[in-house]
């Protein structure tokens, strides 16, 4: 299959990055459910987003005489927007419909992290970070996941802006 430059448009790349991010997390869920909430695995998922960014930048810069900052920002942010939307929808489905025990696993992972954290050894500090299972269950509803998605958009915009600025071509 020959991939044309149409494939490397932001919508296709954002959808592909979102699907691969969901597969990535489902793979770790399948291996060990606790790994679904591992912070290293979460941050590792950004490599999929950066790959989509890189493909977009490579093909857009290659085919254009100039590649302005605004054009890059628009495309990169759209990729981030779609990737993040796919991940948040996937997370919502996993926690609410596919495996409702994931919230209990997430609660245990949070508790283990608090207990093993040397910085939060003071009981007052740890009590400030404690969360009850009821609070955690309320955080996996559609409106809070959507709000979390919206809260992540400014960071995605800044990340897109950074990439667009670094790789602009005048």
C-alpha cells in the first residue's frame, strides 16, 4: 500500500494516533491491569503523539516552500485534539463499561504511591492527598472526564505551539 501525502493530514494522523494510543493502553491492561495506571506507561504514550507530530511536520515541510507557524500550530493542535479525545473516550468506556473494577485498581495504585512516597512522609501531607473510593468513582463519570479533557487542551496547545515554532520554515 502506497501512502499518499493525503494520509498525513492532521485529521488522519490525529485519528490514527488516538487509535494507537487506545491499543497501547489496552495492551498494558491486558498484560496487567495495574499497568494501565502506571505513570511511566502514561508518559510513554506521548511517543505516539510525537510520532504523529513528526510525520505531519516532515510531510508538510517537505511539500511546501514555506511552512508558517500558524499553519503548523493549526495542524499540530488538531492532531492533539483528536488523539486526546480518543484516549478520554476510551478511558471512559474502559472504566464505566468494560471493567468497573479498574476504579478499585486505580484506588489501590494511588494508595501504594502515597505509602511509598518519601516526600509525603508527614501524616498531614499524606492526608491532604488521600482520596476516598467514592470521590474516585465520582471522577470517572462522563462530565468529569470531559472536563479533564478540556483542562488538558491548553497544555496541548502549548505543546503544539512549541513544535510549530521549532519546526517552522520561512
